[in-house]
C-alpha cells in the first residue's frame, strides 16, 4: 500500500514500502538505496532516481512500491473545461407528438491483451456525431467503435467505467447514463465498481438525452457527462486513462396539436 500523504514519515516507513512488509523496519537502509529511489511517486511529486543526488523525505509522501500503468489517449481530455468534449452526438425529430428525441452513445471498456481499450460509437446511424482527437481535430463518429484510449498492459484482472450524473440544459428533457450490454459489452458497467474480466471480455454503458414536444412547441436541450476508465492488476496501482467529457444534444419539434 502507498505511504501516508501527510504528517510524520520516517526512513523506516519508506524502507518497508520499498522492500515489503516482510522486512523489519529496523533493518539498515538509506535514502540512497536503489529500491527506495525506484518507488513510484504520488501525483504531483517527484522522486529523483539518480543515486547520490539530493532528495527529501517529503518527496515520498504518497509514494508506492506499485508500478504505474502506461496509458495512451486518442481523444481529448476534459481538463480545460466543459466545452472540451471528446464526443458529440446530435439528433432532431419532428412529428405530431415527439418523445425521446436526442443523440446518444454506446461506450465500452474491453480487455484484449496486451491492451485494454476504451471505445465509443453512436447509438444510431441517423444521428450526427463527432469525436475529437487529443489535438482537437474533429472526425465523424458512426456505429462502429472508435478507440478513446487504452492501457498498455497485458493481464489486467478487472476493469471499471465511472461516470457523473448528467448535467442537462434545456426544457422538456432528461438524460441517463446506464450500464448495459447493448453496446456489445460482456457485462453491464456499474458506476465506480470493478468487474472481473477475462481476455476478450468487456463492460458497457449507454449515455443519451431525451427531448419531447407537443402542440406545435419546439425544444432544444444538451446533456454532459464525464466518463473515466480504470483498470486493476496485481503489482500495479489502479490506473485511470483520464476524464472524457461527452455531449449529447436533442431537438424535438411538434407539428400538430391534438
């Protein structure tokens, strides 16, 4: 387990984290030991691995003997704000009475050794949908999965898809994120919960907006949710690909009044 993130921290604490609980805290060690220098630093901290260089006890707050998962992202992250979405799905519908107009996505996290892929596609070919790469370049999204990111690690034992409650702007609208297998997932994803998977298995979810209209009214609404993919493997710290913002839009137009 990782070292404490605040308060008193000793060389003995660091030595046990680096060498394992089977090592006595009183055994001889120094901050210049290779295993201590090779601990994985906590986010925002750095442990200088070069022997003989200056180092501070505070550098080891939150450090862990677990390895860090390597990740590759293909779609842009949401760190710069709510307009920086990775995917956008839009659908308009008209009729006498309209229920459930709007865009939507299927998302799945799939283990395919030596990788784990986060993938997305639009729910219907009648939607207008796009995705944005890490440079912000836009491409059309279809009903064929496109990779959002991946873990570059073989033998992952369990995976998870996390999401936020959708934010909806506009009237006569609602949005949902639910785990399901309609995306082609082996299992329905459960928010903030790991699912044990074998090679070639996956977890899936659906995100959509539903807009309604009647008696000659017209309504437009947008919905947003953040999606995070996580993976777990023995000897590694639980890894996260990052945070992706997805946007769906719907327009419902009524052409009659009954």
